[in-house]
């Protein structure tokens, strides 16, 4: 099976892709066109083989345009209802260059970075509109529906025919990167 996730940054796409890969026993390929990757040609060669199973996460826009003409069995769009929180998370990750780790949002930092956050909010709105208006997407889910209410977990499992998840805990909100209290961050990840 070939599953494509189309998502902006900081909407849970990595965790959802890892979970789908784990549940389906299919390799997950994270943002194969990102600048830091050195295996784009390997990915493209696999992509050209119609029968190679894969779970892939791409950004809307240019990355989607590079993969849309290939065969996909399932296409899932992921957005985030709370665009402000998504923008704050993006701004922190851009500043620290730490994308998949716990963090706290400091109110003073938010005030100092308000213009940057608003600019990122605007970019996220454009990307999410691209996702929501993409006629190729068969299932739309949200960060909140997966990690907070769980409603979209059920939709996702039904869509992928997953009846007995092996690791539903991966989608538990306690594993989200944003923490509201420093005591929630594992000691090994706290900055000293």
C-alpha cells in the first residue's frame, strides 16, 4: 500500500506518519525533499516502482506537485485548527533548529516574536487552504482530532482498515512536543 500524507509543519504529520508506518509495517519516509536529506534519488527510484509500499509525508505546494502524478492508494490531508499554536511551534523550531523535541512557550518570547509568529500564521493558512481545497485528498484529519479529542483517530483507523492498533499510545496527547509545564519535559531533554 502507498500512503501519502500532505501536511504543513507542526501539525503532527511526523508522529502520524510514524504511527501509520508502525501499524501497517510499511516504511515511513519523512519529508523526502527537505534540504537536509541526501537520499532524494533513492526515494524517487522507490516512488517510480508502483508496487513499492511506502508511507510518505510531504508539504503542500511544490512537494505535493512533485509526487501527485505517482500512484497513491490513500491520500490524507492533515491540518491544525489552532493556527496560532501551530505558528508559535514553527517559530520556536525555526529559531532553535530543533524540530522533534519537547519545548515550552515563554510569554516574553511570544511578545518579542509576535511579528514573526503572525507572518508564519499567514503562511500556514495558505498551506492549509491548499490542503483543504485539494480534490485528491480522500481523508482530512486535524491535529486536534488526533491528539486531543481522538475523533480523527477513529476516522484514520477506519480509512486504513486498522482494527486493533498495536501502539495507539503514540497518538496520545502526552507525547506532543509542546509542554505546558517544565516538569512534563523529561530530565534528559531539559536545557541546563
